[in-house]
C-alpha cells in the first residue's frame, strides 16, 4: 500500500473491509491484476495491480481525482485478511478463485442494506439536538477588504448541554441530507435524524443544505464546464431551477433541450416512476424483468424524465433508483434470475423497495401460492433460575416462526411465506440493544436487580411493546408493583409547636412505609420492598408527593415514621401539599392557616380594663398579636410611625394579664422611650403594674429582685446588655423589642444577650425593620423564631420575592395613608442652597485631597482604610453644614445656615411650628446660638437629656410653648410624639432614609391636625446630592420586602458608591 495514502482513507478502507463490503475477488494471473467489487453508495469496480508497481484503478469519482480511494484500500486489506499478498507472485500455489456471488444474491444484498438502514432509523430513539447558526464576514483578500463575503458555520450539541463548532460543514450537511450520524470528535457522535431537531432548526438546516447543494452542484455531479460552454451557459441552481422553468412555461418562453430532443412543453410529476417490475416463473425459479422507461436522470436535482415529464424523487426513491441503476450496469439484459429457494428473499427485500418507485406485476400463479400477510410479533418474557428468558414468535396468518421450535408451525405452505425481514431484523436488533443473547430456544440475559429491574418494567418493556405484543409471566409480573394501584396518603396534624405530617401507602406493609417516604424525599423513582418487589414511584400522586417533600426539605425532622416541621411553616406546608392527591388537613391545621392568612377576621375580645378607644386597624393589630401568641409564633409589628404600635402592644399585654399569668413580661426599648412606655401603660392600662429598671447597678438589681410585684418590666438596650446575667435567671412570659432595628446586628453583645432570654413569646416593634439590607431582617427573625430562615449564607441566595412570601404572616405593616384617611398630607421638598465662596474653597480642598488619596488605592487598600475614608466623607458633610464644625478659626459664612435662618423666620411669621433635626449636635448648638441672636426661642433635645426631662419638654412644646424644637437625629428620631409641630427641617442628610422617615414621623402621626411639610436641605453640587440618590434606592428595597412590591436594586454604600460620590465637584 502506498505510503502517500492518508491515514483517514486507510481507516475508511479498514471499515469497509470489516463490514464485508468487498463482495467478490478474482485474480487474473495473465494480466497480473485482482478484480473486485466494493459496495458503497454504489457498487464500484476495483482493479488492484498484482505487481509491486501498485497502479490500482477504481470507478469512483474520488479515485479519478486523487489516484487512490477507500475502495482500493478495502480490497487490499480484504486480501490480507484472507492471508493473501496483493503481489500475485508472492502467493504460493495460488489456485483458489474467490467467486463473486450470484447476481440475484448481489441484488438481494443491495436492497437488504437499504432496509437495514431504514430499520436502524426506525429504532433510533430521539436524542434532541440544538444547532447554532453563525454568520460571519470573511475577508478573502488582505489587500481588498471590500471584497469580503459572508459565510455560515454551525455549532451542534445536545439540547441540554453546550454546542461544539463543526469543523467540516460539508460533511455535516451531507450527513444531515442522509439523516446519518456525524462524528464531531472521538467523544461525540451525533445522530442527524429528523426526530432529533426542533422544527425551526430542521427547516433552517434544510435551507442551509440547499445553499450547500447549489455551491457544490458542479463538483458533486462530476461535471465541469470548460471553454465555450463555460462562457456560454449559466448553471441553474437546484432551488431556483423548478420555479424558473415554471415561469418560462407560464410565459410561453420555454425551450428546453435534453439530449438530442428539444421541446417547448414540460410537466412535473411525483410518485411512482415509469418503470415496470415483473415476476414470472422460469424453469424451476423466477425471473425479475425490469422495463425501465426512464430516459434521463439528474442526480444533483433528484429528477428523472420520460418524454416531456419530469419526475421529482424523494430521498428514499433516489437511493432505491441509484441502487437499481448500478445493478443494471452489471447485466446486458434487465432480467435477474432467482432460484426457487431465493423467492422469499426476493419478496422480503427486493420487491418492497422496487414497489416504492415503479409498478409491480407478479404472475397470478405465483400470487396464489405465496402467503403475503402482515407479520404479528409476539414476545414472551419469563424469569427462571436468575435469568430472563425471551421467546420470539413471528406470526404470518396460521404460520408461526418461533425461536423455540416447540411453538413453530410447519406445513407444506411454510416455504411459501413471504417473511417481513425488516420487522424480524428490527426485533433482533432491539433485543441486542437490551443485552439479550441469542440461545438455542430464544434469547436470555441475567435477571436484573434493583434499579435495572425498575428500568426493565418502566422503560424496556413499554418500549418493546411499541414494536410487538409482549406478554410477561405472572411470576415475573409479581416483582413489579405499578404505582397507579398503590396510592400515597398524607395527613397533616397540629401537634404542640410542631406540625405532624403522616404518610401511608395503600396495600403496603407498614414496615416499608418509612423507607418509601425517605425515597420520595430523595426524589427516587422506585423503592424495593423488603420482599424484593419493586414499587414504582412514578405515578402523578407519588411525584406530587416527592415534589412537595423536596420543597420542604431542610425544615423536616423525621421521627417515628412521620415528618415533623415547625408550626410556623404552616403556610409553606399548605402551599406545598394543597395540590397533592389524597392529602388531608386536620381541622385544627385549617383553622390555623385561616387565622394566619386573614388577620382582619380574628375575633379575640378587647380587654375589659383597657381605657382607650382603639381604631379598627389597632384592634386588628392586637388580635394579630394574640393569634401569634396562641400558636407560639413570633412576629414584627411594622406599622408606619405614628400609628400607635405602643397602644396595640399594651392592649395585648393587658389581655395576657387577664389570663392570670403570673410571670412578668419585658419591654426593651431605647433609653429615651422607657418612661414613655410607663406613661402610656398608666394612661391606657392602669391595672397593668409597671417597673422601669433603671438607675445604678444596685438599684437595677433591687428592682429585678422584686420583679414578682410587676406585670411589666421596662428597660433599655444598654441596661439589658449590662445586666444580662440577671435577666437570664428570669422566666419571662412575653418579650417586646421596641424600635427593634436597634438590635439588627447579630454580632453585638446586646443581640446575643436578648437572644438567650427564657421567654414564651417574642415580638418586635419597628416601623423600619429594614434600614440598610435584608440581613437585618434575618437577624430579627433569628431572635424571634430561630430556624425560621435558613443559615445566613443560604439566606443571601433567596430571591427577595421568596423572602416577602415567607414573612407575610409574621409581619403586620399598615401605612398612614391606608388606615388614617383623615390624617393630613405630608409634603416633602428638597431645598437646595449654594456654598458660600469661603465654604466652597474649603470643600474643594478637602474633596481634591480625598480624590487623590482614593484614586491611588487598590480594592484591598480601600478595605483596610475604609474607616478613614468614611471619616473623610463625614468631613465633607460637615463642610456642607458649616466649616466651623471642625475648623476653629473659620471666619466665613455657611450657605445652608443662612438658608435655615431665613426658612425659620418665614415659618414663624406664618404661624408654623418647627422640628429641626441634625446629626451633628455641635451644629445644633451653632443654630441655637444664631436663633438666640434672632430672638427665636427653642427647645433643644440632646442625647444627654434625661428621659423625664425629655417628656416634660415634649408636653410643653405640644402645649404651644416655643415655636422651634432642635433635636439630635439619633437621640430624638424615635419615640417622640410632637404633633404640635407642622414643619420638619432635616438640616443634614443621613445615609439611611429610615432614620429620616422616623424623624418626620414625630410630627406626621396620629393626632396631627395640620398638613406637615418636610424640608430636606441639600447643598447643591456636593456629596449630599449623591446621598439623596442612595436614600431613594434604600427606600425601594424596603418597599419591595415589606410591601411585596416589584423588585428593585438593593444598594449599600459600596466602594463604587464612594468613588462615584467623590467624582462630583463644583463647577
């Protein structure tokens, strides 16, 4: 074999030799050549040089172009397989002639191969593919980019995986045209059968194939126009040819020359061709006579013609016609003789194919003798001694051909039965696919176990039944329990602080129920019972159960044959199981779900000793707390500021006292609010004895030792952190955390101290349970109902909508605009001021310094210096307020200070009363001094103001004393009722909008009679403008979770935020 032949050609030749495609080899000792025939897409004649010169010849087009081909290689390898040398003289005593098979055998084999291809395609299981179509502009000249053309390439892969670039588009499209397999690489072999493509991809590939066929028309037909023909003629492409000819016919412009005939008429037809196939008796056998009326054949266009009629071939017809024409080249007259014993092959393989392209005539005497009836295939599956046995019966009327002779029928007509070799071959290949081995009396394989036994019944048997009638022995059938006959049953009960999910399966031993339940939880498709039987779990009922359990996975506790889940998962349990067949919910469970989802319909009685007239929404809030308490749930009362969360809490505590509970409850609040709670209790529930735990360490210890004399203990977050050892010894009935956002950080000592308290009921009150990010919500629920949310890491991966859905029953939030229809509006305005020249000089100097510092920082360096960066931002904010806040000798003015003086003077003249908030107490001192000089008297609430003094100041202001109340934002942003004011001025912005909302809520709350205006002062062109933008993004986060609105983007003060803030300068 020549060393210049490429390896890929040798490999293809090896494949042909192994497949037995070399059907005849003879030697000519005189001419010193080997003659052979090779079956490919046609039958090719090969002449193999029998001398060392190796001048081989083949009739294929590839050899004509290259001087070698896979067919010559296949013949030489076939000789080697027989122990022969291609050089004739090197073979000792060469006498044997390898005679070619008879013509009838060649014809039968040729059409049998077509049927075998059809069988393989019929058995092909769908393996869905996806195709990417990539169009790219290709430059064909480095010097002339304007001559670029567009090219199309492909990527192919499985539907659920990635796609891979097709390296040879020609081979890919040829394989698609024949619906064959396409080898992308050693790893991937894709079947390009039509069933594997979506309709869209299939049509696009057909269009691409037409383009390819147009491009390849000349080369694929082996024709090349040269000289004057090339200059004179325009080749007509495949897709456009018929429409063009039809257009010529319609315009009476057609003049077509085919061979030596020219015509002005042309007709198109489809279906059977003008070919007649006759089968007649001849001697002891039969003749197959072929009358071929075809005059011309155009392989490229898939057309044949007779006279003025062109017949369009289907792909299947073209394959049959090509095979036929190749065979007819072997004979002088179109008559093929079949011996009597070959007649079954003639009728089974040859005639069914020929009948697709032409008219079939069979001698009447032969028709009466032949038995041609559809085959009925019977498969009989049984188990014996650890093996599966399969008997196969092919039934043709009364004649039965069985793999077990005991079941075959033998009559004088048996030899005349025309057997359906396609179906019989199909069954044989099917059984081979499922690893059955042919035995003397049928097929067998080892009896499968566990998963393989499940696959036998769930996949293998149903698939075989598509092609045959299949019976399974009773003994084997008993190994498989169909899921439809064994229905799961689920019952949900309330049991203490848990929900009890009980599970049963009809007609299944109780000892197997636990394991079946765990199999469903693991989403398995079957379970093998203790007696060896396979229980299918693939029915709708079992799959619904499996999906429901998977939704609850992680919260379920398995114990004593049942699942337990915390009662606060009730709504999740109902949602997961409500559509599951045969699920029963206990009356207690349904009642609990009703209460959780419809708090407005609760009917707990208002305490008789309450000395307050509750609004409707406050009654709902009280009853909601009572309902959560009944089921030992925690919750967050998240009403808007000023809606009376305190009175709702007091009503609940008073109601609990009326149950004669002897243990005290505990209120933890900011220090500024502890006396407010006591005063409100004395006002609305005087029968509720209170004790404010404050003072020195010794005093606090004494008060806690006397806790048995109080219904309600009230303390501050700072005090409880210091006295946690004392509180941990107490048995507390109910814990209420007021302004619960104070303990949003789970890493603080205060959080840890409160978390470990022994208490039956826990509630949080906060108008802003989320101030910065969702982890604050995780912290609150971790304190109220440990385990309610997954771990912090998993919580971060939850969708915001899912979080909102989970917390919905345990968070009650009402806004003023919803429940206080008579509450006057709140009008918010941003008022801008300009920096003075002196102020601007200072601001720009600090800004540039920060910009230079941060621009040189890497991300790691930024993290390490974050505190100093934030301190720099604080400096810039202070400059916006008044540079005198940190520059001792600053002599200039402040634009914002001048603005606020003008605003307050105007407000006072118009009879308005003002709350003025600032984060910086030193700024408030400057404002107080400026107001004194203007004769404006004001209250000033500092962080150091004692709680009792604070209450007195609030009462005096609400009574009409003084017109301005200066308040430190953090000291007085919560817990104050200052409805005597109708104007709120936020002198400087705070990063967290919730703090500002709280501040505005001091005036805009229940009891307010006037429209409240909120003025937010912003220094134009400074970082305050960026801060205002960040605040809006945080407001959207709060609305999304607490009000379950559409998703917005969560924003925290990130490195990117800070860099953007500092990018702003002043023009």
